[in-house]
């Protein structure tokens, strides 16, 4: 029963022969041959349907995989374009030779801005303290005469 179709066909032929030997052992079993053929055809149709379903699922999986691969490639290309644009802008802003140097210079500029922000805050705090000192002086001048304050100050100096 071996054919030129290869080992798979030979294996199938052996399996079919074993199946028939198992099902047809007596002359009475030949009377049920129509039922046996009907069962085999039903199993064959079920296997064919399962094969079609598997092929459909495989086709869907391949399309989905391809779509995802294309999407990932597009995202990677978009990221590369944005990165190149960012590097170009950074080089332009910092007048640097390389993007690494530009990044360092940009970070240094940010650090200088932060230091400037702290200095501005300190100056504003000093201005507020000066305003409070002036307001206190005005308040004290209206409440307590200056001569009296000078006398109290002289007492503290002694």
C-alpha cells in the first residue's frame, strides 16, 4: 500500500488498514460496511471542517501579525524622525557639535535658569523684609515718638 507520496501517505495507509482490520473481523461485519463507510465519511467531513477552520484562523493570525509588524515599523520610523528632529533642534539651540554635547549644554542652561530662579526668589524675600522693616518703622514712629525710641536705644547701648 505504500505510494510515491512519501512517509506520511504510507503512515496513513497503515492506519487505514489497521482501522479496517479492527472493524471487519468476521463475515457478519461486512453487512455493516455501509454504516462503517458512513462513519468514516462523517469523520472525514469533520476533519475537513476542522482543517478549514484552522486555515481560516491561521490566515487571520498571519494578517493580524503583518498589520502589527507594519504598525510597529511605522511607530519606530516615526520615533526615529522625531528623535532626529529633536536632535536637530537641540543642536540649533545650543550651537553644539554633537547631540550629546548639545544635551549637556542644554542641561547646564536649565541648571543656570534654576539658579537664577532661586536668586530671584531670594531678592523678592529681601524686598519683602525691607518693606516690612519700613512699615514697622512707620508704625513705630506713629505710635512711639522718635525721641523716646532713641532714649530706649541709648539704654540698650549702655
